[in-house]
């Protein structure tokens, strides 16, 4: 005759599946990402660059939590690597936010300003860059 021992637990509550909580968190973060992207689109028509950083934050949240978005991101990376690079830098575990925005500001400056600026404009640009660098330090 054998005796089968039934294991006794101090708490008699049923244990939840660990994958269920993780999946719910991921879906919540994806929903938050979509919500932030929508908010950024609503803010975009206002003066200033307010919508662009908000949309970038929403995309980063979405990319960190969605496999579908990651696949689309890889396709975009192959098609337009220069456009995708700032988002890749923001998706790192410890993102460098100030350098990414500084680099994008310099790229935008190149696009907006003409090829051969005047000497006075060069001086103004240098002065503005120094002020911005000091502000971000």
C-alpha cells in the first residue's frame, strides 16, 4: 500500500498564468503607443515642433511591444536607413534623447537653408548652436 501525499500550499488561490500578465502589459503598452501617436497627430498642426517628438515617442512604444510594427520597421530600415536611424537610437535600453534631437535639428537646418549662406548667417548659426549646446549640457 502506498501513500500519496497531496502538496499543501499556504495560499489556496489559483495561480495566474505568467504569460497572461505579460501579454496584457504588452497590449496595454501598444494601446498607449497608438494613443500617443494619435495625440501627436492632433498636436502637429499647432505652431512649433510639438507633434513630431510626441509621434516619435508613440512609435518607440509601439515598436518595443509589437511584432508587426517591428517587421514594418525593418522593411522601412532597408528602404530608408537615414530616416529610420534616429528611431533606432531612441529604441535602445538607455536612449540618448538630446543627441538624437540635435542631429535631427542639424539635418533639418541643412534642408531648410540654402547651399551657400552669407557670412552673417554663418555667424548667427554658430552663435545659436553654441547657445543650444550649453542648454543641453
